[in-house]
């Protein structure tokens, strides 16, 4: 691996660790929204349920991102980080900087999307 790619991976790992902590903090912040007691008139109860629903949706998104981040950190440690799961080619540097947990190059993402459309 060349020096620039190694520096990129180091930068991405630091970003992944920061993002991981942000997602964990986000989950912790949502805990209160999920345990709100439902009370009051129908309007209050409806608002509480709506808030809880939004918190659950946000929680699922954060959990998904945490799994992807943890998997990317595992790939960094194993030495397979930055390799497209579809094409086997290196993932573009700009793509890794933008989405450091990505598993696919642009070409791999397009291929996967076209395959889904074909079988949908």
C-alpha cells in the first residue's frame, strides 16, 4: 500500500472513531424520548406517540450506522478496508472521505443498484 493510501486510511479511521462516538452520544440522548410517559388528552397522547415514533426511527438509523462504522473499523484492522466488495478494486479516496464506512466503490454501488432494479 502506498503512503497516500495509508495516510487516507489513518484519516478515515480517526473519522470513523469520531463518528462512532457521535452515534453513541445520539443514542444516549434519545433514551429519554423513548421512555416518556403517555398521559394527558388525546392530543397530548398523539404527540407523545409521534415523538416516540420519530425517536425509534432515529434510533434504528443510528444503530445501523454504528454497525456499519464498527464493521469498517474491523476492516481497517484486518487490512481489507478500502476495497470494494463487488469489484475488488480500491474505493475512490473522495468516496471514503465522504462515507468512511462505505463498502462499495462508485462502480460497485452502480452495479448493485442496477442488479436490484433488474430483479425488483
